[in-house]
């Protein structure tokens, strides 16, 4: 990971041009829009943004970049945090619903901890680690088993909370493993109106898609020849959505005895 530790303080006039590039990505914004975004950051106690990460925006290193937002490292009273910035060209008009969903997930022990959010920003715990594809390849079978059991348990808690993440059927960039512990990221597509399918989505992603990642998972856990049994266990869980059917799902993939 690149480590250009340039700090851009929010209230230094000499940093204004760089701030515009970061806070108003991908195009310049008016003085009024910049002033409003700075006001929101002041409400959130953000002091600075830091050039750090493996992606780049306008010559500034960032933690992540998507169609609707950019995530950067930032400082809140000298605490390093992750700052999600709504792009000025985003079709999403506000990050408030996402912030509320992630805060709800936090109450069930899921997701990076949210410290605060406004229309254009979410301040959250800075989590660093391996994306799920890298973790699966590197982990020993016992470590993988513990981590995936934890991940499925988190998805079960989201199901019981009535919150659907919305992106776990393609979880490549939505699950990070920090010291072996899974952290579900990016609640931008989440909904409390849809029927939750977190367990079903992540189970299919991990065990049933036939993708290179899925094949490695099944091989390491010794379930590569049990596809029909896994499908049947998932069908039962989807029909019943009980704790008992969830535990049977874990047994089917040898995550518990």
C-alpha cells in the first residue's frame, strides 16, 4: 500500500485547491458547495484528510473509489478514521440513509463502527486488512473455518435485524478481514424494506457460484463434492429462516461439528 502521508488541513487557505479536488471529486465545485461541505466536516470534528491508500484521485492517495463515493483516511482529534465522501456527480442524493443503516448494523456487532454522518460524509472506524479473495487464498483451513463462521453469524444477525446489505452476492470488495476477523463494508445498497437475504447471498457467493474463490473455499473446507446437499440446506434455510436451519447450514459446510 502506498504511504504518501501528506496531510491536508481543512482550514488552511493554502490547501484550498487540493481540498476542492478531494472534497468535490470528480469536478470543481462552487465556493458555496465547498463551504457547505467544510461546515459538515466541522460538525463531524474532522481536522484533516490524509493521502494514504492504494488508489489515487487527483494525485491524492485514497482508500477506495466508487461510482458514488470516495473513501479517504482522515483525522478526528488526532484519531485516524475512514471518511466516506459523496461524489458531487453521484446519483445518490444523501449518505444519511447509509449512515443510519450502518449504525443499525453496529448495534448487532456488524460493520465498521460509525462515528457520525451527514448528507455528504460518513466518518467511521478505519479498518485495514485483506479483501476476501486474498484472505481465502492465504488462510489455513482452521483459520478460514473460524472466519467464515463469524462472517455467516454476522449475516444471520443482519437477517434477524431486518437489514439487507444488498451486495453480498458479489462480496469481493464488501468484506475485509482484519487480523482474521471479517468486517462487512459499504452499506450504500442496504435496505430495511427488502426481505433480508444476507445469509443466502454470502453462502451462495462462498460455496455455490463455482467461481475460483468458491472453489478454493470448498476445497479447503472439504465440501467440494457436496453441492446438492449444500443447495438443499440453503433451500431449507430460505424457507424457514430459523436459528435451527441456520445451524444446519453451518454444519453442511463443516463450519461447526
